[in-house]
C-alpha cells in the first residue's frame, strides 16, 4: 500500500511532465509558424548584376553576361544580346517585391509551377557571388509564384514576372540585321532576277541611276518604303550552327541590296540565299559578317522588287458597301507574315502585362 502514500507526489510529477511537453509542442509550432510565415525582402541592384543564368522547362541553360558594359549571350554560344529584352529582365529583378506566402508544402509545387520540371530557373550573379536563385512559376491573382534560394515556401511576387525570362534563345539574341536612319542613306541598289534598280538621294526625292528604262511611271516616294525595310531589317530567327554559307545559298545569292551612308565609305550589303526547311522563310546575311539570319518570305519579297514596285500606284476603286457585322462574301481574312504576327503577339502580351501591373 506504499504507492497510496506517494500517489500525490507521483501525480504531481506526471502533471508537470505533461505540462512541460505541452509547452514544448506549442512553442515548436509557434517557431515553425514564424519561420514559414516570414516575408523575405529581395533587394537586387540592377547596376550590380553582371550575369544571369536562365533555364526554361526542358530547355538548355542560357547565360547572359555583361562584357565591358554591354550585355551578350555567352552560353550556349557567344552573340550580341537583345538589349531591350535584357533591360526588361533587369527591371523586373530590380522591382521584385514579395507580398505574401502562398504555400509551404512541396506537394503544392507542381500546381504552382515552381517544381523543378515546370519553373523557370534564374540565377542572378555579381561577379563570382550569387545574389539570388529564383524558381519562377505561374501567374495568377496579380502575382507570380516564386521560390527563393533554398527556402521551402512558395511566395507571391507582385505583378507578372515570368514573361521577362521565359524566352527562347533566339529572343535573347540581337536579331537586328541593320538599324540605320533612313535619312542617312544616300544610295540604295536592288539586284535580283526581277531586275536591277539603283537610286540616289536628291534631297527628299530619288533619282534612278540604273533600271530607269524599265520603271515606266516612276514614283520617287515608292523607294522610301523599300528603303525602310532594308534599313531597319530585323530577322525572325537564326540559322542553326551546322548551316554553312554554301548550304544557305549565300555563296551564290539570289538577290542583294546595297546601301551607302553619308560620310561613311563602307557599304552595307545584304544578300539573300535559299529557302530554309521551314516553308515561308529564307536565309540572309550581312556581307562581311558571319551570322546567318532567317527572314520571312514577306521581307524577302520586299528586298527583291520588280519595276512595278516603284511605279505610281493605281487609284483603287471604292469598296462595295458592307452590311454591319457581316463579313464580305467569298473573302478570307488576310494573313499577316509570321514575323509580323510574332511582333504583334509580343506587343499585345507586353501591354497586357503592363495593364496587370498598373492594377496592382
């Protein structure tokens, strides 16, 4: 019966033991909650960033590096970078603001597209130092899902972020073949199977030096349209590395455009090659440079005009009346060139992202 004498003491010990366990568990939950609920502050100095390493889902890594103050693609090849797309990416990093914790459990990663297979991986570097490692996921409800460094939580970043990094390699490269002011062009010469036409600037007008006999009703203003295409030419893509100049048909080009600029003795010569394996695209390069570009059939046609392209356009007849909300009978919607469609889609997407950001 000895235990009866000590039952009060035994009960007290058991009570205090249970109390201690309860307090330890509560404190543990509070510690876990404060850790998982912490909103991090990500401060990235745009001017301090020297490299970005970007990997898209199922894509090869792309490394962009600042070389002597100019951004270049340095992996998987060395090429000039698209400065506008670089500026967009750097601005999004500089403006990165984390607003809330969205999820804390790994089973939510795939749904939010921040798992290894779905996220866009972005490593931000300053020299040899890593400033941040981001896994960028889907956009929704005014924010982008993001995982940061080694943290397990999924955070919501204000605004749309993914579009600035989820780009193909060709979109990180500079696709501008020529970018000169049309007012600086003094002569332009088109040569192809459609004829040779050589024009010289005379103030605001153009004088034909070659091909004048074929021009008929020559309209000097028509030269400006073709000049604008050549002087501000942007490619849609690049030839793959295994495509040589001979394979691209550039050793014996089908057409050429030659421009001379004021106070510059060097000619700008564009040469048009064969069609690519993709329908509606052709190879082109700027003579003297190694890069082989891909342009649309629409642009290729503008670079090899016939004489009729420089004649005064015939007055168009007034279109027949159209019933409201009724498409013209027997007509199909006009098809825009693939390059123009891509540019329009990019502009629309950028405008949508800007509107979404303004609503934040």
